[in-house]
């Protein structure tokens, strides 16, 4: 098959390839193989160019035009995790809109093409395939959820497209190392280890159970808890699970309640975790309920309603709001959110999205006007001591894709999660012991 010089875009070339597949009688190829063929043909176009054409004439960078940069985001905007997706997106948009109003980055405005996946892995995979095959985004940005994001990792590796700032602490995004996967927040392993250590050392609790979502996200939190307990020569006294997208927590609750666990590590979404806590109270079962950050503090607090259970949650960003520090990113987030989304309540989840956008913009500035995917990754690697506020400095490197390592703790107090540092303050209202 020869390539005629009038084929001017990669998209047209891909259509020609699909037509050629039909001519050869190939009825179906799976998506990853399509992507491989597509990328291979892009590389070989240079060899098929007319004589005299030089390397200085190269195809344009995907998603980059003279005045814009397009990013692709697949996240839940509807369904049982919609709050997490909308908050992450709005947090990122608050900063990006400010940057665009100031003229953009190196003369280009940033555009986020957001596609709803309803926290469903196949839909996330389909959205990502469309981003890559259409060849119209520079990078993938602000994905939400472990089962969804982990599903697209083979595509990211195959297409060599940057995936930046995910709302998930999954270990699979950190090990094995992937040059194109850029984490900003701490991992679930770090969250659960810190929580388990405090429960054991500060509160004297050794009977710890795990309630988890039965998928990659829940397994990650379960393994993190098991590894943390193992360091203290312990293991969970019970394990209870539920199916993603449901509120069927009855069996899991019964296993944990009858185990006599004094603390429950919760690795789920806000709906299922809130139901678990409420039903436990109905059975007069009142252990410490510790939740990882993905659960979503504001929505969990709203759903628990009245009552006074001891509910804790780890966070990977500080509380959104001013702390008196000049140029503090948490304070800037609140100001810009109120400016661009009047009436919107600041949230921990939204602040994570805001941090994602801050790192993205810093990398785009460093990459310069001659923007490419590889150049963007190289720019991220060059970030050193980027300040986001007190105790929050981000440095990346050739083999370092972990931005922040801090874990903060909050507890439910009068309908909202507020920070605390001294775990022993929980003792007067908490029945501890082994």
C-alpha cells in the first residue's frame, strides 16, 4: 500500500488503514492492536515521504494548535461516584480558567474535554480509546478511581501518552514504574499504614477489620491494611466486602460486627460506607470507623446525618481554606472556586483537582512553546521543590513520579470533617483496648 501526498492528517490515514483492513478480509482487531498499528504507521510515514522532504517537517503534536492545548479527562459525572468526579473537575477548572483568563500558557489556552464514565471501567476504557484514536488530546488528565484508571494503563503505555493527576492512590499506578503516569497525591498504602499505626500505638487497638469494595480499589486498600498490620504482627480480625455500584453491605457488616473489631478500615465509596456506619449504629455497634480519602469527606458527612459515631478519614491534602501563609494553594483554591463557581462549597476532593492543575500548568510552562508529549514528560521530570504551601513541596525526577507523601487526619464533628493531630484526644469518647 502506498501513501499519496494528499493524505494530510493522521485521522485520514487511520481511516485508510481501516478500509485496507476490510480489503484484506480482516473483520476485527482489538483496540490495543489498532493503536499499535496506528502508531507504527505514523512512524513509517517519514519513510514514505517524497524525496527531498526533511525531518524539519513533522506532524503536529496531538491536541496542540496555535492557540490551544486539549486534554482528555474520563471521570464519573453521573452515578454513585458523581460527587468525586464533579469536585475533581471543578477544582482543576478553577485554576485553569484563571490561567486562561491571564492569557494561557505560552500563548495557548487549556481546554479539558471531559467524558463521563460513571465510575465504570469499560466506559473509561472506551473514552480513553476515543481520546487516543481521534488523536486530539495532548495528555490524559484528572482521571478518577482505581478500577477505571488501572484499566487504561496498557493504552497509556502503548500510546506513550502522559496521564497526569489521578484521584486514586492505587499502588498499580506506582509499581511498576511507568514514565507516562504522574501521581500528585499520596498512595492508599501510605494512608492505611499511617492510620493503622495510630490505631495501634496511640489508641491501643489491635482488633481491626476491613470493609472494602470488591474490586481493584478495595483490594488495594485491603492489601495496604494487611501490610500495615503485619508490621505489628497482626492481621485483620475480619474482612467484609460489597459489590461496586451497590449498597448491599449486610453480609460484610455482619462478619465484621460479630468479630468484635474495635476499629474498621473502610475502603469504599461514600454511599456504601455511610450505609455501613448507619446500619452498624442501628445494631449498637460503635467501633472507630476509619475511611480512606477516596470515600469523600463532605458527601459522607452529609449522608451519615445525625448521631455521634467516631468517624475518621485520612486526607492527602490539607483542609481547603486560608491558614495565614502567603501564596498558599489551599487558600487560592477557595478564592478561585468562589470566583468561577459561585456558591460551590470547597472540598478536599476539589483541592486535589486544583493541585493537579497547578502541577500540569507548571509542566506546560517548562515545556515551552514547542510542545510535545515527550517534552511534557521531560518537563515534569525537571520540576524541583515546587511549593504548594506549608510542608508541601513537589519534586519529580527520571524515576520519580510521586509528588506528595503527606497524610492528614480528620474526624467527623457536628456534620463536617475537621483536622486533628493528637489521636489521644479520641480516648475519652472511644472504648479502646485490644
